[in-house]
C-alpha cells in the first residue's frame, strides 16, 4: 500500500511540474542558505584561528628589560642587533623599534599636513611616532596600499622620511594617490614614502608614523621604562621556542637577562568568544531557514488542497480512505522536501567553494549536516504538510465534488 501511495505521489508531482517547482523552491533556497552560510561561518572561524595560530608560531618579540627594570630612559640594542639575530638558523627577518613619547609639558605634539596644526592633544591622539629599522616592514609581513618602505640609505643618512599607518593616513586625509606629500610632526617635515595596509602582526603600526630608528633616537626622546624598545623577529614555522632561547644570548652573551623573549599574545582568548558568537549565529540561521521552508511548503500545500478538492472528492467516492488521502499529501511533501534538500545542499556547497576560491580560504564542510540534510528536508516537508493533509483527509466527497 505504501509503495502504491509513493508511486501515486510521484506521479502527481510529475504531472504538475510548475506547482511542484514552486513548492520545492522554498526548501531549495532555505537549505542552500543554511548550508552555505553555516559552512562559510565555520570556514571563517577556522581561517581566523589558523591565521592567529600561525602568527603565534612565527613571530617573537624581544623586550629591552634593562630599561624597563631600571625605571629610566635608555636603549640597549646594539647597532648590529638585527644582523646578529638574522644570522640565527630559523630566523627570517628582524627589526628594532620603539614608540616616541612626547615629554614636553608646554606644547602638544601633532601629526598633520601643516606645521604646528592645533588638532588634538597627545593624550587624546591615538597616533604616535615610531622609530624602526627598515627591516620592520619585512618582519611584520607589511603590505603597502601605496608607495614603498624607506631603505638602508635613508636609515644611514637619517633622512626625514616616513611611512604612514593606515589609520594615520585616513585621519589626516592622505590618500594612496598623495604619496610623496609632506607631513609635519610639530615643525619637523617628513616626506611620505608609503602608506601601509591594515597590519595584524604588529597593530601599533596602524596608528603610527614610522621613521628611521637612528633619526628617532637622535631627534626625539629615547625609550622609557614604561615603553621600552623592542625587537620583533619573524621565524620559520616551528622555530619560535628555540629562537626565544637563543635571541637574548645572541644580543648580549655576557648579560642575556637584559632582554626578554615575549611570544605573540595567545589570540584564542579573542577568537574563542568570536567562534562562540558565530555558533550562536549559525543556530539562529538554522532555525530561520527551517521555519522559512516549513512556511513555504505549508502555504503551497494548503493551496494544493484547495485546488485539488474535486480530485480528492473523486478519489474518496471511488473508495480511497481518509488515511490514503492523508498519506498521499504527506508523501508528496516529503518527496518535495527530500529533492529540494539535495538540490539546496549541492547549491550551498557550490557557493562555499566559490567564496573559498576567490578568498583563498580552506573550505570547512559539516559532513554530518550535509548527509542529514535530505532527512531534514523530509521532516520539514512532513511537518509543513501535516495540517493541509489532515484537512484534505476530512473533506466530504459530496461537498468536494459539488465545489
């Protein structure tokens, strides 16, 4: 009996292709959105964790502990510090840097396109001057929106040249097409050689005007205890622990304790809450998608019952029982849900693959969900069609044929 009803349901769907397509459309779109969005969120979460884990394993910061512990100004990195560290096996690049802090009590430091522009006080300003070796841009994998980095010639000659962090450029109104313009740190003019894109390795560069290290040490204040000089080291994957031990010795063999190796912060403290929020968002999307599919199939099923009253009445008059009428509509909706779920899952996977391809992501599929989606489609179809099927089974054959 059930096989006979199933065959009859399939024939009914095949006979009314337009109606079947509209009935299936809601399921296809809902499942496609569900699979694609949930998979994209999982992929983004995995990509974020992968990027941050790689960042932790490939970058080390060395802090000038002597300045920090003595509570005084000072700079203990030797002129050949970068060369010493770069020659260690496993090191890709390294650079010394520090943030210049304004110690003047009578005037505000400003960064602007005009000399002595009275914009904001240093307490309110999120921008600063950073003195750094030109190798910094390689050590932090910097990408330029426009222009280039300064080179060793500019460092040796202490040229007044600068690279702007992305936030600084936006704040003072310098676009990528204005490379070569002049900015002022108080009354000191600086030629803008380049503008950085947003950087995740060393976030301080986003809000800094970066100038040659020796120039910063000569013209401005030395590093202080609360903000000591640092060295960032880029290493090959897997070499971080070894270099953390070797770097202080390489910098000062007789007193390595004046330098402390500090790994990049554990970004899991930041990524875990984001991942949790993405899971909550995925759950909400699943609920909305399922409700959308139920409503769409339910509405079409109700219309289907109304438009097939005479057909139902004739079937009842020829001896079909209420149970057969009920199961016919349930099977039709289940078939629609099943086929729609397969098409929707395939479409969702194709969307994820396309987005992953253009963004260079590693796609993450929820295999269990993809395999269960046809079952979910059947359940959605059955739930949506239950009430219309029940109404169809209760129709009086006389009244149905009369209408």
